C-alpha cells in the first residue's frame, strides 16, 4: 500500500462526474450525440460544493471533457485553485446511437438494464470507450507523478474505465452521482481503486 501513496510518488486520479445539467426543452427531441447542455442551478451549486471540498486538497492539475457541463463543473475548482483546465476529447461521454429521441433518464435506464449501450447499433463499442479512457488516464498519470489530479468526465466514461480496471463485463455497473468522486491511484503500470461514487460534499450542503 505504501507504493500507492501520493507522498511516495503515486498519482491520485479523482474521476469526477459533471454536475446536474439543464434538461432539454420538452418540445425538442434528444439525440444523445448532440447534447451539450449547461449546468442547471442545482448543478452549479453542486460544483461549488465540490470546489469547496477539493480546494484545499492540493490538486495539481485539472482535466476536462470538452463538453459544456463538464467544463462548467471544472471551472468552479479552477477558480478555487487558480489552475488552468486542460481539455481532453478522450474524456468525452460514450457516443450513443440507435435509440432515437430519448431523455437522459431513459439512457440511464437502458444502461442499468443492459450493463451499457454497446448492444445499440451505431454506438461506440465497449472496447473503444475503455481503450480511449485508459489511454487518456495513462497519459495524465505519466505527466503528473506524485500529484493529485481532478478529471472531469461523464457517468458512462467513468463506469467503463473502472469496469475495465476491475475486469467487469458490464460497462455500466453503478449509478454515478452528479459531482461524485471516484479515486484511482496509479504507480507505474499498477492501479488501485480507492473509492467509488463519493458525494459527501453534497450531503453536507443538503
């Protein structure tokens, strides 16, 4: 366990889901690949609570998916720490197709029922999402030895990456909370899952 301490050169990766996003207008059909909604009022409150929790944790770098809801979540911590946000398109959400116009709740229900979306025609494959997330995380680990980094991404992407670490068949195995923190520590080629879906900052602010 000593090898996985940040003080001993390990990298601590905080995988953070974005805050709650604004819903699509009810008259508009939702095509998941085109969704780029801003945070809702509640989502901004969640981002503020997260930044308050992590602002004094010695974060060394901030990474984010390019999508608006992740960037806006990261901006609260960027303001608290003075760190720039590094965008990485590999941290984007799973590219879902083949479902027609649906709501975000419907997508979560499909994932929970089927362990992901890879059964849907035209959807990004399980192998592709796991590979790009692994490459992205490996790259930031290599660039931040002995540091704690915050990675702002999406529920499906977090699920797929962690599922790969655990050797799970399902790409979606837990309901990832908005602004939840899942921690992985890395040392060379080894990875240690420390915590999953931590939303203690939201409970304190409730």
